[in-house]
């Protein structure tokens, strides 16, 4: 549902055009230094405004409501809220008759009996990813020497992302992309058999990010074309380092001390300026339709810091779990 | 850890060369007909013996220990056990000095301080997937008109899978493949915001299957190359049917009544007959090494029924959760 | 930790003298009518101001931040916040040297390494029970015809509670009491074997209320003195009604359609005006000490509505769980 | 449902007259020595045969199916099974028409639609407590210097338990009792705010034991009659030791280094030899009825070791959780 994690446990809430969006983090150890300024860098990285992103700009100032005292975490739950200042609900209300293709509008209305807050995608909005980024800031601090870094590696099939973005601008359409995440400085042993493999936990959190269509670890789908003798990573020393890293740092669901490397596929923004032919639920007929409002041309551009965040809180949780079990004897 | 699911909850246990492997299923409604014979078809589909699979043959006879009375589920937990009859531990004991590349041997030893049951991969063995199949049989029964079907679509990059397999036989090596899963007959509304999207839950369970390296839903990684106007699926009627199905049946993390379609990448079997050069943990030096024992040439061949099983129990759980919330008002 | 419930899931946060206290409720069905006014009655019942209660008065105005739109729940998480307006931290800061006997001060400082927000008990404060009341309001609405009612049945050993309270006033001391809760209109079948018996779930939540020292269902501790032939409740008809109700409405952990009846023991308020002799952690010596600040003479007076609330959200959760399982076949 | 615990997680299964009962323990650290002999003492303490207990005797030989290799835990789940050898189902089958007063028969039939295994109480049988004892043996080992000890302190209202038992024998009836549990050697800090207080977790597990009607910590219900100045425990040194222990070792839901002391009320065995007048569900009329089969005169006699067990696995889980959080910084 809206919570994730066994020990370092995040709970997300809020809607795009409601009063606020926010996140609650339970299970964070006491004594971690944390100020509002610590959030600035990552929240700025997620912000709109660059070429290809929406002109909707939020101040995105995190309000730490609880769990921090005298600049340090207290061990109590930490609630961080972002007010929704810049909402233009008028853009959306008329659109209920025509559920936007590629959006949750139609399924949300069916699932919640029409009671959902439909404005701007409501609880399904990408707006909520700012909360993930906030949880990520805290998780990164907990991870210390473990570093998580994500970057766009492809837009519209082009490794030269500027070129890929230009294709969308030229076509007056939206476009997809691929984001790669690398984690360095990992110990051996994160991930729990049988169901909570490192890949299971990461992919669980990753598919909560809107617009993700696929994930692959290490050599990924290319591994399906390989021979075993080429794919296996030979171990070279007792720290677990391997000659190659086809496994992407995870074997048997457990980190093996090599870098975690994985890629995710981001679909093109659903809200394209192009005319679409789709159902009007009031008339029961299909009709031509175009999305109004302010949107990202390439939502992948804003994903890297979000991807880092979910990866960080997954690893923080696995780290807390591993330490407790391994240290007891 | 070793349990998965919120209501229809499975817990797996056992080791490759221990007394048995098994699974416990909690939260299954009472009154479902269930006999040992119901397991035969799916368990046979997973069995070894066909070209490209291991010569190790288990009888794989499920023993229903609890939770079924007079041929029907009772509402109490259901425990299903498979005895390990055909074990040849001698194959494995000598191999401890050289952790097999691509296997969990090395990380398991580090994580569990050398106390792990290392014989045949122990708790990390693919042997445990027979338990997943058993849980899948029960979940499929619960799903009724919802049908889950998986099939190999590629071996070694060849859509003609016989051809792909022959490449491995010729090369005296192991080889990877791709398995596709399709789910038909779905209602709208399975999957829970924010973290328990249908993709999140499916991928969580899928990455518990050994050897999975990637997953993509609908158009998947190809979506990253597309324009929004091409990728969006226009809705054509009030049942939610869409013209195309690039989304793979899931929008906003929620099923939209179209077929769920997803593919997973399976790496080549790690236990290749080829010589590998890797670490001997006792000498601290790398050396030439080859895997002994009985293994699958292409583990992907045995994955489809396992993939169906995990998909089925994920959907059974989401269905139970959805019904309870939607029916209360 | 700070969350409770499987489907109807509450997460509590905040500190006595921080910015606010609040609660997040996940898993609440969509379409329930809910306005700020719905909270007034129960929140007023918890309020201080009556004889024997603290003079600290909060406005206790709930702010519904999310999950409600056009006066109805949306199916998304509901966050309710209470601002902390009336805080006088100066009362508490000096007291760190002398952890208040009967309070969490000492253990909190040890557990959280001195990083806890110690002002007014911080996250351990009874102030947080206003959040429980808020969750209870929502749960009661979901329970519909199931009614939960709690009342004080004893103060200081006196069934005449005015008399019991007067003993405390005369003694210039604080005093304990007993609160009884009755639930009517229950269906058969709430509670889940083995670990989530109705008593297990209720007592789990009840012991989260500060100052609770015991709980007994039905005849309770008196049952330990009885013969079986006197204690057993004979069933009289197919609705499950029984002649007597020694079981307190729960048999085998499952509701049996009779009223749930249970009692809880509330210790005397720890913050007594009396002089106490206890440790000064700075000097390492024991010394005479008296509690400053504004406190309840008999905290039991404020417990009934809190007890109703936790009982209501436990039953709401069990009801959601039960419906899902029973309706599936 | 049938699992309990966050990290040290037990899952129980089986029925009184099915093939076996058993328990699965996940999250147990690797490297703990464990043999079948380790179970003997506690399982013998639970066994029937003494005065006042049932003549049904099981061999109660635990079979460790998984998770132990070379006499040590491996870090994988541990499954322990007890075969049901000595079953006499004939005793029970005729009794379906008349649900036994005080038993789960009636509610189980309603909850599970008549599909429940009704023989000997099925999944509701006290037989399953042997599984709790087994989990307790493992938990006690993990707790090391923390010692858990329970004893009967009262039968039928008599502190001289032999006298209390004689009352039942004389009356040809069953009788209730009180069991007290003491835990010594505790560190400060076990228990988690807000909902997972030490009392919450212990009482949750305790009410899973059949026949428990109440629980009180420290001074318990007597605290409701006391003044604050008498009830508060003054701290005397920096280890947290207090002059008195009215709190029963737990303040603010957190252990305070003093002994945990709590008592539970056990109702008289429901299966009394006395004639009872109750519903025949087939005729719809009430009738005279007496319970057949082999039963305990005073079930409280067999509870102490079961109570120790659940207390031990609750504390093991809280200890694992606490260590993880406190050690991370």
C-alpha cells in the first residue's frame, strides 16, 4: 500500500492539488544530523525548469514536522511535508469526461468508485516523487560511504541525450528514456533470501516511480543471449571483487561487494501535446482529445534523483536488517 | 525475508540437500477444492528430463501436511512439503574451497559466517522453486477465470528456441533465454498505490526466482525509444479496453482490464561445463576450475511454470486486498 | 513500531512540544463521508478542563491534510494533524537532570542516546492520544452499526468515581482507575487464528495507550477462580447468543456475536505533586524532587474515548480482513 | 494471522488430528547451536500426565526439517514438526451437532463456512502450543543471559495450588488459575514506540495462547487503586534500577533494566466433565450435553512453559530490532 520497508519504513501521502504532499519515515536511528538545507541539492535536481521539463514550478521547501530536534534525528518518526502552492485545478476539472490515455485517471475512477481526488492525477501524480527524494536524502545520510548515483543514459534511443530530446521538440511530442543507477562502496551481504533479494526490493520500490516500464540488473536482457562461460563473473580475491560485473553487484539476491549497476526504462510522458483519439466516458463515444496543462516533454529527465532516492532507502533498510542479524552472535 | 504477501501469504523453507523443501500458505480462503493430483500438471512442467535440463530427477510428490480436510481448504495455513530423495552431496562438499562463479556460494558464506548449508546451493538452490509452483497451483485455483500463461520466447537470442539451445549444445556451454507471461481475464483495479503497484509486486516476486536479470512490462525497454503519441493506449470503451497494449495491462500501477504482458530475462545457467578461472578461498589464489554435478544447460527452459506461479500468487493477494477494500461501503 | 494494522493501517507521529502531532491512515475505503466537524464530539470528550484533569488546553482542531475530497474519503491515505499551540517548554528543560519516576524520560534517553526530544515527554507524551481519537472517529464510521462505548467504572478502588477522585484531591496526590469498554452489534468471525486473535489485537493496541497496566476480557482475572461449568457460556441459538457472557464476546480468539466486554487498569498519573526521592543523573546522587508543569490528577478520566478509538480501529482492521477472506469463494 | 514478529518471525501451522503440527522460524541468526535434545526439557515440562492433566500422551519428538546443519542454525528458516501420533478422531466427529461451550467450535464453523477441520478443535487446539514451546527454546538460546521463568501462582483462587486443584477434583469439574512470568537480566531499551511497546508485543503473543483471559504488568490492576506517590518507582542509580518495581520492568513501553514481571489469568478448561445445557445446531434446540474425550482438569498447569516461550520469542524479536537501530550510528 502506501508504506514500504521493514525497519527504515517510509509512508507517503498527499495529492497533486490537495493541501500538501508528504512522507513519514519510521525506524531511522537517532543522532543523524539533519537540517532543511540538507534537502536543497537533491530537491533542486528534481525540479522542473530545464529544457524538456514542465513550467510548473513549486518552491518545494521541505517542512520537517517531527522527529528532528536540535538539528539531529531523535529516533521518533520524521514527517516531511511539501505544501502545494502552485496549483491550477481549473486545468483538470473539465478533463474528467475524457480519461487521459496512459494516465491512471480511468483505473483510479473505477477502483475508488469515483471518489478519488482526480485533480492533476491526485495521489497518482508525479508530484509525490518529491517526497521520495526527501526520504532519499535521509537514507543517503544513513548509508554514509555507500554512494548512489543515477544518470540519464539515453533519450529516445539516443545516447546523446540532447539529440534525443531535440527529436521530441521537433516532433512536438513527448519522449522516453533510460536511466542508469550505480551504487558504490557496498559491503557483502545486503539482501535477504528468499523473497527479499536486493533486486526484489529495489525493483519493488522502482516500479512505484511513475512511468517506469522495465528494470535490468548488470548485463540484464543482454544476458539472455549469452553463454554461461561469458556471463559468469570470476572472483579474484577474498573481498569478493570480480573480473567482470555482469551480475551488477548482486548474486543470489545478495550484494557481492562489486558496484550495483541497473537501468530502468522510462516511457514517454503520457501527457503529449499531440491529438489523441480516445473514450469520452460521458458520451460513451471515442473522440479527438488533447491534454491541457503544464507537462514534461521527457519525464526521464527528472527521474535520476528520484531513482537514487528509492535505491537509497531500499539499501538503508537492507543494511539495518543485515546488521541486526549478523551482529547478534 | 522468506515470506511474501499481505493476505495470501507464502513462506518458503528448505535446502537442496536437506530433508525437504516446502512452503506454507496462510490467508487462503476456506472451501477451495484441493488434492495432490491438482499439482501434477504444473509440477511435471517444471520437471527436469527434457533436452537441455538436468538429469537429476526428483519424484516431486507434494505432501499436503495441513490446512486441507476432506479435499477442501479449511482456512487454516496449508503446508506442502517435497522430500529430497535424490541428493548426491558428495558432488558438492569438495567445492567449498572454490565458490562457483555466478552462484551464491561466496556471498552466502560471508553473510552467514560459514554456517550456511552449502550443499547444492542450500537454501539458495533452484530446487526451492518447486515450492513456488505448489503455491501457484493454489493461487491459480483462487484466481478462477483469470488465466496466467508463460512461455519461452527466446533462447540465446533466437526466437527459434530449438536453434538457440543447439548453440549451447554445440558450444558445450550453458545459455540464457527470455520468458514471457500473459495474464487474461483480469478485472480493473488490482494493485495498490503508492508502493504496491501491480508491477512492484510482480517484480518483487519475480526477482526471487533464481537467475532473473531483468523484467519489462508491455512495450518495456522499447518504450524508452518511443514518442508519447505512439506509446499511449487509447481507451475504446467503458470496460477499459484499449486499441493497443503498450502499457502491458497496467496503468498507474493498477490493472486496466487488458492483458498483463511482461517478459523476464534469464541468465545462462551459472554451472557451465566450461573451465573457469576463479578464486580458491583456501589458497587465496585464482585457479582453473570446472563445475561438477548435474545441471541444466538452459535454466530458462524450466522457468515458465515458476513464473506463472509467482505471478498467480501475487495477483491472488492483490485480488483479496482489492475486494476487501472495495466492497465495504 | 509507529504503525499498526494490516489493512486499515494507522501511523502516528509527533512530539508534545514539537510543531504538531498527527496520524496517517492507510487502507480506508473510498466514499466515507468525513468532515472536520465529525471529530468534535470525540475530541471534546478527551479534552482537559474537567475536575481532575490538566489545565493545559489545546484547541485540538484537526487538520485533514489529505485523502478527503468533496467531503468524502478518496481511498488515498488520510493525514490528520493537530498543531501544538499551547506549549511551555520552559517547564521541562530543567528537569532533564532528574528523570521523572514513572515516565519514559530515563529509558528514552538511554534508548535514543540522549537525542530524544525530551520536552514534555516528547514522542512518549499522552498528547499523542489525540491522534488515536482522530483515527477512532474514522474507524467508528467504518464500523457503522457496531458501536464501541467505554466508561470509567472505578477510581482509586471506588465505583463511585467522584468519591475516588476526592481521595486524590484530599491527598494532594494522583490516582489510578479502571475503564470498561463494551462493543455491541458485532458479527461472528472477527479475529484471525493463530496470533491475531481479537484479544491479541485489542490488547496490542491498548498497551500503546500510556498508563495502561492490565487488561481482562469478560470475567477476566475472576475466571481464574472459577469452575468450568460456571464459566462456560452455553449457546442458545444459531446467531451464537449465549446465556452468560463470561467470555466477553470472544471465543478461540474470534468474536461470537455477543458483546465484547473488557476492562483496563490505568495507573495513577506519574506526575504527582508529591515530593519524590529519585536519581539526579548529573550528580549521580538521589535527591528530593517534585514535578513541575500542568498535569492530570487522574489520567483515567481522559482514557475512555481513547480506548474506544483504539478498539474501533482494531475492529475495523479485523472486519476488512474477515470480509475479504469470507467473500472470495 | 498465523505469523508473528518483525525479524525473529514465527509461523505456526497444523491441526490437532491432522498429520502434524509445526512451526517455522525465520530471521534467526546463523551459528546458534541447536540439537533435538535441546528441546527435551521444555517439551517435557509442557507434557501431560501429571495430576490434573489429560491422559492423552504424545511422544512430542521435534523433527528439525530445515535451517540447521552440523548442529548449528544456518540463517535459513527453521521448520520444526511434531507428528500427531496419538489421535482418536472418533471422540470428536459425533460432537459437531453440539458445539462445545467455551470452545471455538461454533465460531470456527461460522467463520470458515463449515470447511474447518473440526476434529479435536483442529487448528484451534491447545495441541499447537507445543510448537510455541519449540520456538521458545530457540528464542531462549538467542536471549543468552536474559532468563525467562514462569510458574503457577494460583489455582482456583488458592495460592496453595495443590489445594486449588483438589477443589476441582472434588467437584468433578475443571478449574482456572494464574501464571506469573519473570524476566531477568534485561538491558534498557527493548520495546518500540508507539505501538510496539514491550507490553503490547507480549500481550499480543500471550492472547494467542488458548484460555488466557487477562494480563497485568507489575502491580497491574492493583495500580488502579493506588496513589501516584506510592506507585512510582524511584530510580536509584544510572543502571536504571528502581527501589520498587510497580512498573514490572517496563516504563513508557520500554524495558528499564528491572525484572519484567507479569501475570496472566487462565480460565478453567472448557471441556468440563459436568453436564451442560447448550445448542444442538442440527435440531436448533438446546439440550443436555457432556464433553467426551481426554482433557486437562486445569489447563493452567501446562501453561508456564508456553508462556515462557512466547515471552522469549517476543523479547528475541525486540532485541534484534533494538540492536539494529542502536548500533547503526
